[in-house]
């Protein structure tokens, strides 16, 4: 069975799907691994390192794609790239299936079985395959570093002969994987941290990291079976904004991480709330790629609202591409190992397996994922 890893074609993407360590794991299973020449150039891994790990280098990715039984990448393929895959092949990557219907339907027409890494269930057994969480954790770290670079203050308290410098105040909205890592990073840098989440169940996690949990009575909220925050009503969102306005006004840095899986990000901070912050403050909108939590934030841009810097840079994990690639490649290898049949030396897509059921989007010419079909009204 041949597995192929092409270079990423997504503009500006520095992360890669496979690193030599993952190649060793896959070849140890009995797979033949092909990688496109220059695959690791963006993370300073030479072709020779892949060859030494057991991979075959492919100067022509098109021929290799058409011959591969399994294709792995990080970003979604284009519809043109999907058309190069052979019928019966397995394609594994992020797919953004809820908003990329033409691509998903193209993969189905091609007879390709497609796994969406975003849909790996958040269960104990699937933790080592959970790419969404591994990348979100790095994104939370990067968000704090970006804010610290842009604010004209230091984050920790500092006692000097010239006087005491008070710590910066950081307010983090959303205490999922990204938010918790942002809390931990800001605390390590010495900031005074507050955090808010619609799920009261995360209060203990926030406090265990040394941050203050901001409690707001929103009525009935909660989380999905996969641990995602449930969407709030407009009334709840209005109540949330009112309660958070004071905390934002007192903060030097605000980081928003709130996303509802499969839907546009909720609008949490209005322009008026941002303008009420002190000039020189920084807001980082981590949800900008899915519509944004902050009114006025722009994808891959930074804007000024009344002296407050609003950072809307996308692909934050890609800014730390080396560990991001290490983690994603490990997630991929763990998933492949899970569906590998060592006796038959092939991959088995068992429809009764909870992990496969959760992340398999297309199979045998059809869209088979229940969540995707429901979102499309099928």
C-alpha cells in the first residue's frame, strides 16, 4: 500500500503533513511512503532526512498522486487536485466540510474516501489523533505572543529602584483548548489573567492555571457531547457583551477564541466595546477565519479602532510551523495506525468504529458523514 504526501499548495502555509519521524512509523507498519521533493523545506527538513527515514522522493507529484492508495496533507486539496486521485483512494487532511460542499462532492464523485481531521471525535481514545486540538493549543500560545509584541507594556510585575511596574491585565474570552493555552502562556509571562466561558464546567480548569474565572449569568448554556460550546441566543449574547464590557475596558490585552463548530463564529465584541478600551490596548481575534468574534477585525490584517489595535491574523499555528508540523504528523500517524490492519497489511474503514464514523466524510461515491449531511439538509 502506497501513501503519498504532496507539498502544501495553500498560499503561505508553512506547516507540513509528514516529518521523518512519522515516515518511520508508517514504514514500520508496512506502508510504502512517497513524499514530494522539498516537502520539508519550509520547516528546514532536507529531502535526505525523509529518504533516510524510508521515504521515496517524488519529483513529479501528479503521477504519484494518481498512483497513491492514501494521500495525506494538512490543508484541503483543490478540486483540480481531487480530480487527480484514483477511485478507491483514501484522502486525509483538514477539509472544512461544512463550508466546502463543492470539494466534498467532487471527492465523492471521484470515488475517494475522505477523512476530515477536524471531525476526529473528542474522546479519550482519539486524543492522540485530535489535530484540531493540537493546532488550537499552539494558536493560543501564538495569540499571546502576538499581543505581547504589540503592546507598549511588559506583561509581568517588575520591582525596580525606580518603582514598581504593575502587571499587564489580560482578558481571555473562551476557555477551550486555545483559550486555556492562552491563559497558561499569559500567566507564564507574568500577566494578571481573567477568563470567561459560557460553560461553567471549565471554571476549575481556568482557576487551576492561576486565572480568575469571570462568571456571567446567561441562563441555560452548556456544551456539546464533543466538548464544544453551544451557540447562544441573541438575548444571551447581548447579556454576555454587557457583562464583558467592563472587563474589556480594564484590560490591556483581550484575546477572543470563541467558535461554534460548523457555524460562523459568534460576534462577541462590538466596535463600541473595543473603542471603550484604553488607547494602546490590543485585541487578538482568534476566530477571524470563521467570521470573527470582534466587530471590525479583518482577516490577515491589523486595524485601529480608537487607538486600540485589533489583530486579525489567520493561521496562527502556522507561525510556529515546526512544532505544529510535528504535532500534526503525529496525529496523522496515530490515526493511520488506528485503522491499519496488520494481518492484511491494509487500511480498514470500519463503519462501526466511533472514530471512523465521526471523521469519514465520503466513501464509495457518497457523502456518508451524518453531521455533514444534516448541515447540508440531506
